[in-house]
C-alpha cells in the first residue's frame, strides 16, 4: 500500500459527508492524525467519528486549520468563500480532493471494483464488500454509508482488492470531473443512469458523458457489469473496449435474474442457474445483489460462499432503518431523495408491511430535489404512501425563486389523488400535525439526506408522551 506515513496530520474540510467521514475514520485508525470541520455535525456520522477520537469542529473558521497540518482534504461541497478554503489558499497549504487522496495513496496497483449508478450504489457496494470479506478476501473498501456487518464505511488494508462506491458527482470546486474518474477501475458496475445532480449537470446527456469517460479507462482485461434493462446504460457502453456482461430481468441479459419470490423477510431469485436469498426486499435490491454476485464471480468466489454472505447481510444505516417504535407505530429512516429511489422504497415497504398504513415524510434537501426538476415526478412517487407530509425546501435562499421546487403544489397534486397530504415548514410542525393522525400498526418513513432536525426522535418522543 502507498501511504504518506504515520503521524502525518490530515485536516478534512467537510468531514461529516459520508465518504469524507469514512475515509477520515479509516485513516485515524491507521495512525494518521485527523481533524475536521463541518457545518452539519449530526448522527450517525458525528458519533461514528467521535468514537474514533477525531476532533470535530462545528462551523467553518480559518483558525480551525491546525498550524502544522500536512494535507488539507477539501470536500466536494466546499466552495470559494468558505473561510477555511480561503485560509488554505492564502497560506499556500498543500490541498487535495478526496478522490485524489484515494488514488494517490490507496488505489494504485490494486484490483479496484467500482460501483456506479444513480441508485443503489451504497447497497451494492456494501453487498460486494461483505461477500469478499466473508469469503476471506479482506478487501479494502469505501462505502457511502455504514454497513452493519462491518461497522464502518471504509477500511484500508494490504489486500489486493479495493471495493469502492463510485459517485458521478464532481470532484471538488477545483476539479469538475466526476469522482469516479479518479478510481482506476478494473471492474465497473453500472446499476442505472437517470438525471440527478441538477446543480452540476445541465441534462442527462452530460451525465452520460461522464459515464462514457469512466468506461474508457477500464482496461481490456477488466470487466463492465451493465444494467441490461436500462437503455441509458446500454448506450454509454457502445464504444467500450472492455468485456461487458448485461445483468437484468430481460431475456437478452447474459446474466438473467429469474424466479423472483418476495416475502416480508426478504427475497429469493435465480441468477445463472444458481439460487440466492437476501434479507432485503424490492426488485431494486434483487438487482443490486445480482450485480454484486456477478462481480464476485469474476474474481472466482464460489456460489456457496456468495450465498452465505448474502443471507447474513445486515443492511446499512439509513437504508430502511427502523429508528424506533412507540404505541405500535414504527418510525423508519431512509436516505432516499430521488423520486425513483423513494418509489422503490415505498414499494418495498409494502411487501414488508402489507396490511399497515404507510406514511411518507419528505424533506426536499438534495441539490436536485430543492429545484423544480422533479416537480411532476415527486407526486407520483410519494402518493404510493397512504399519507404524505412535505417540509419546506432546505436552504431556500440558495435557490432562485423561479427554480425552486413548489412543495405546496406537490401536496396539492397528491391530495387530488385522494391521499391525505400536508405541507408544513419544518420538523416540529410536522410532528405536531402527524402525531394525532397516527394509529397502532402505522409505518412512518422519513426521507431525507440530512439530519432533518432530528425528526425521528422528536416524533417517537411525541408518541411516547
């Protein structure tokens, strides 16, 4: 492994991002001195970092940067004008993006398995990392979440394998290429391609261009696993010189998923004449598992070892995670923030809780859902629930008025379909409004890619009170 050596001091600006926090924790465990700052210091990431002895500072200030820091790692959410970014530039300090840190210190010379796509990246990466871990391969990995089997989102060791979640988002304010371009892939999974990240991509064609760039750097002795049911995936692979295997439900897919059976406890399916079972629900999770299985097969892992790993997979924090129960009402946390992902989660929860009322609470917080991009798609996704609450658009002042999502209009559209739907400005107002409407056996799923003002705990406390 290439490493800068023990004792070097890395300061992470934006440390509570899932990838930043995971890498920071793994580096601290290897003996590096790690500090960091963020404006959004909230669980589970803040607790995860503090448990590993990493000093966190809430808010950005020039004085947060220690005098003798060796490397500043600048998160991709940071912009010019940030006090710590400006201090780095003014002091002429050595700075890198997170993908550059990974490429330069951890990825060179490895078999890098890069998992990409608009949806399902975190689950697929976690499944693949767990398959390789439980079969004795001890991979390094970096996952945009915290898998319960492994207890942390990143692990760096001397294994020849590195399993990494490949995000199409841009690298940093000083490098506008997609992050995954830095990851030196030998095997690439492309789960699906849809429009997202409206703050950096103008249209779907720009996103496809980034995926084409990624597939151009996969070596000829590598592998591309493609969603054969997704026309966008097939299109971006037109000029790829690497071996391609299409994975999917269609009859033209070389690795076809068949014989699907779902229950409240999980899913069963057949892939390439082998039967597998996972404790996850939903067609999208079956596809995620099929991708992970196909990748593991490429590296020679036998089917029985793969099957055992899948059956013992415990899931990921903030992916359909039950946060608590009060008065017989379950409160579930989900990171979903794209209409397709939320629709898939609601459909999956219907399988798991077929005779329960299902309520959806949504915080428009991502850079795309704060905009009007999905104004018409959101009602179709959310009305799969029996009742819907939507909060005010987060950081409203950052979005020009004409470009903002109109949550009141989303609520109005859902209400016209016959489902109760409500708009409330924030978490406290939602808790007050929803609590009297809930009854025993109801399921409440909260969709947000942030802390949402600790709404889960507030709702559970209100119900217990």
